C-alpha cells in the first residue's frame, strides 16, 4: 500500500472528513512517529507493533563499481518489531 491508497481508504471510511483533513491526520501521524524516533524514543501501537531505532557501528564497506574500500560511518536506523496480534495474523493457516 502506498500513501495515496492509505489516504483513499481513510477518506472512504470517513466520508464526514474532507480530503485535506485526512491528509493532515496522516501527516501528523507520521510526523509524530518520525519525531519520536529522531529523539531516540520508541513508538508502540498495541496490536500492531513497535517502532524504535538501532545503532549500527562504523564499518568498512566496498564501492560496488570500483571495489575500493570505503569507510561507512556509525548511524542509527529505524527498526520495527511486529506485535503478537500482527504476527498471529500474518501466520494464519
């Protein structure tokens, strides 16, 4: 699902909201998650999962074109851990 499909689904489920209001809600939702992660926090959505960040250490990488060794700096990357209900839903037989 892409952002426009999400907006369309929310607009269809909530006909009392204008398109601009649905877009604003989605923008606020994602901005709050991004802001919390940027601050080093965690976002937990019960029944869905938890977003957090993980540290990646500096390492030596390779330029795929030239094969030359390059330094890759340490960084934080987003991480998602699905909740119990999500895992059960994904693994239904």
